[in-house]
C-alpha cells in the first residue's frame, strides 16, 4: 500500500471524491503543514492561525491506481488556480497543496503540475511540499459526506464535485 496526501480546500470534499476511486483503500481527513505546536483541533485550524492545511491522507493500492492518476483526479476536482480559497472557503487552511512522501512522489507531482498547467486559463498555485506530521481530524470529520449527505453543504458543494468526478473519471471509480 502507498500513501498520498493532498489538500484541495475543505477536506470533506476531497475525502468524498477519493472514497469513490478504485484502488483507494482508506481516506483519512486531517491536518498537516502547520507551525503551531501540538495536535491542532478543527477550530484552531479554521482560525487560520496554526498554519495547517485541511488535507486527506489516501491509502491506495498501486496495482489498481497510480500516484499519477491520484494527482490528476485531485487536480481536476478542485480549483488549483485560486490561492488559499475553494469557493466560499477562504484562508490558508484551504490552500491547494500536494504533500510528497518521497523523492519519487515529488518528481511525479512536479511533472503533473507542469502537464496540468496547459488545461487552466490561470496559473496553478498548488504548493508542492514535503509531508510533515499528519494529524487525523476529529472523528466527526471522518466519512463526513457518507454520514451527512443530505446536509446543505454536502448537497450544494460536494454533490457537484462528485458529479464532475463521475463524468471525467468514470473509468477510475468503484
């Protein structure tokens, strides 16, 4: 099993996307990339003062899906051209970021960012950073869409992302 860590705005959205991808075995919402000491809470991260990003850590089977495909799905299911913002969610905690776990992931991510630039009108602002300490988010944030799919945020924000995923990447879904 391999691990990928990405942040594309609200982790509820990114988690819901990757829970539908073939070869993904586990998706954990959490926080990384901050400078504040200790385990951050959702409230602290949402304040924007810890430096952490909302991310998901994806455990996947490389025999079923490649790291490249994980990143292409990531780049096409959020807006990688808006700095510290996804829709109405604004702040550094919602930044677009790929956290690499090794040099191979770093090189692949660089290539994907270069390749994907041709598909966007505005420049890609997705950060590429080495992974630091990952903190799993509180249990109430795990499987959020699956547990709250009729909630307003889910219907207004997550459902359209899932529709886009299903249209663009049908061959990669469970």
